[in-house]
């Protein structure tokens, strides 16, 4: 018997990488298979939530239990779609690995080699930071942090500066968990609490994350 602890809750999950096109043949991206986000979306749906999954390009099969799947490529497209669904969501989980940079001028023609060594870049919008500013009482904003050093310090800084309610830390310097792996090991922080989730399959980790969200906020 599955617990339906997220019945009547609207949950927005982002997953996968964004890609920023350079020219018709090249792009800039971030490492992410989308698996962690997809497993979270599946878990929330199993527990009764009304889930919208916004996904960057992945090789994963679209989950059959989720009827609202929105595809995006760039961070700007992700931002648009997230903002479209944000108002209506009770829980927002940003698992997506958003590219921090984009190319300033997309080239319609394939660039010659001497041009691609001097590409001009600009910053992408910080989507979760914008959500942190717009958030209303009762909305729960959960971010991820992919870090390689000063793990807790960097995660806590993001939690605070972006006005998140919870942050899930991934140590991406490890080879056995994190991006593209079947398994993950994370630490969850709120401003007051810390929960360490031992290494496990991402489906189990997703279940544990749902349990912590439920016990913390409901
Ligand atoms: O997809 P998998 O292969 O299963 O791997 C999962 C994962 C390791 C990618 C995932 O668990 C993870 O850590 N995702 C977040 C990666 C990331 O972009 O971290 P960050 O520390 O750069 O960003 C912090 C938070 O801000 C994230 O919630 C991110 O979605 C968000 N962000 C980042 C940049 C930006 N411009 N806008 C954002 O909203």
C-alpha cells in the first residue's frame, strides 16, 4: 500500500541539463542525466501529488505516471516554463543542472575554429533566485547544490542567498554518485536541520527526500 501523503499538492520538478547553442552544430551544457529529477517526479506522483516535470534533453524514457512533461533546451526556456507554473505550485524542486553561462551571439552559420576560441559569453538568469524573491507564504522552494569543495558552507550560502526552504547537497567530486550515476548520496539542509542520506539508488534517495520534505513542512 503506497502512502498518499502528497495528495492535493501541486509539485513542480525540473530535471536534466540545459543546453546553450553556439551555432548549428555546437552547444554548451552541464552534466546531468536527469535521473535524480525524474525519480523525484515519479515518487511525488506515486504519493498522490499533481506533478509537472520540466525536463532538459535526456535519454530517459518519459515516466508514464506523469502526464505533464514540458521539454526545454536553454536556461531561458526553462525560466519561462518555470515561471508559467510557479504561481500554481505548492512545492518547487529545482534538480535541473542549469548552465550558468550562455553565448552572447548565436551564429546561424557554423563558426570557423578561429572564431570559437574567442566566444563571448554572458550570465544566464538565476532562476531559483528569482523564485526565492517571488515566493509566497506556504510555497516550498527546494534547490540542489552541486559542489566540489567547502560543501556545507557553499550549500548554506545558496540556501540563504536564494531564499530556499531546503537545499540538497551533492558532492560532485565523487566518482561513484551524483551526475549520470544510478546511485546518489546527499545531505539535506534547512536553516535549522541537517539530514544525511546514505548512498542508495536514486529511486530510494527520491523517496527519502520526499519523507524529509513531508516531515519538515507538513
Ligand atoms: O541528473 P543526474 O545525472 O541524476 O544528476 C543529478 C544532479 C547531480 C545534476 C542533481 O542532483 C543536482 O545537483 N542538480 C543541481 C545542479 C546545479 O546546477 O547546481 P548549482 O549548485 O549550480 O545550482 C544551485 C541551484 O540553483 C540548483 O537547484 C539549480 O537548479 C539552480 N539554478 C542554477 C543556476 C541558474 N542559473 N539557475 C538556477 O535556478
